[in-house]
């Protein structure tokens, strides 16, 4: 299958040292494997987007020599596709409407004796599942995916199981096993960790999980290379791919850049925008985080990118 990779920034601010690592890694992986590299602007969470950040990111990437092989896509223009995917899941009985507010969920969790752990979300307790009484006359707020559809006696299971699974992915019950090219074998019980997760939010916005799965498939993405902070979303995305009958790409999660306080560097904790006047310096720092050598003195951006592409082929297993 021809290689298609992508970089999918959320325009919540300019590109920073952390997001450049993911951008460079996905570009290098695509180039090293003779593939195409796409950019998708993930602006579904409109309230978090900063006007103009999309154009700024594209400009920053271009100055770093990272130019997509096709015109970028904006997720805000793709609502019809996400609706179609949700309709498909609802028709198959794999998604259901949910009337719960945050408080309802917390109350139901407390009633079930689910203990709160600091900093961790508790799984959705399944209050609005049809077999638990559904909406009970309350208005629908969000839509959720059933995470139990892979259980042995779930009716739609035969068809879903019949779809060929890639060698590195196995699903038993709600436990997803997958192999990350950098992190190695991973597993997560999605029902136990997050429970039936949101596909369309109570505010009407499309959830990241649904948009990313629909778009990766629609764009024919075969290789996802992105930051390690997203690794624990992968099992949800694999379940959703199965539910929609879509192929699972291969995954590589890149190391994060930490801020001075040890937290992941992000737009939220004030990561500085990349200096546009010296893209080579920014790229060199990103390359170092990926274990790639500093460029020769006097190297230009295109020369450095060529050298890193060869080094990448040696450093990262090609799968
Ligand atoms: N839009 C996400 C972010 O900026 C990345 C999504 C992805 O690469 O799957 O964090």
C-alpha cells in the first residue's frame, strides 16, 4: 500500500518546539519511505482555536521546508463526513445518545462506588445505554460509542471480526493490543479506562476521536506519526476504526519536549512560538529530540532535511 503520512495540528496557537518534533518526524518518515505527506488542520474544537493560527502554522512549516504534498484540509469543513459516520454507527446499534451532564456522571460514578483518582478521569458508567433505560425522557446531549461491541456475544460482532486485522492489532473484549513503532507493545482496556466515549459533544461539536478516525481513513493515511501525549487515545481510535469498518494505520508516537517545570511543553503552558527567523535552529533542536545528529556547519534547511532523512531510515524501523 502506498505510504501516506500526515501532520494534524490543532490551531490553538502557533507551532512550538514540541509540535515541531511531531511535524518533523512525520515528514521524515514519509520521505524516508517514499510516501506522501499531508497536513490537516484540526479545528473542530472551535472555542479553543485562535484566529489566524492555522495560516501561521502552515507558514512556520513552510519556512522549515515542511510543505505538504496536497493542499491542507480543514476539519471545520468536514462536518457532513462526521455526521455520516455517526449515522452509520447509530444504524448499527454501536452509538447511542446520552443525556448526562458532568454532575450526573459524577453522581452515578459515586453511587457505583467508583473511586476518584487525582488527575484521572473515571470511565463513563453507561447510564444512558439502551439496556440501562436510555434517555428516560431527558433530551439528548452527546453521542457515545459502545465500547463493548467486541464482546463475544455482541450481535454485530461477526461482521466486524470478519474484517482483516493488521498483524500488530488484536482486540479481545474491550482490551485493545497494539504495537507502537517506538513504544513497543501496548494495551488498554477501553471500557475500563474511559468507558463509552463521546463522538459528538453536548455542545454539538465533533469529538476529536471521531474526526481523526474518519479523516485518517478518508485521506488514506497508512502511517500516523504524532506526539506521545496522544498514545493513550490510540486504542479508542482503533476500536472506532473497527466499528466503522476502517483500516488501522501503523502508529509511531514521538518523544515530548518538556517545559522547565517537567510538564509537557504545550501551547497551554505558554510554549513559545518557533522563531521564524532561524528555522534551522528550531529544526536542529527537534532533530536532536528524535536522536538525529546536528547538521554540518553552513548547511541549509533543505540540506539538513536530506541528511536527517537518511539518518531517520537508519534510526527508525520501517514498518
Ligand atoms: N490535533 C491533535 C493535536 O494537535 C493531533 C491529532 C493527531 O495527530 O492525531 O494535538
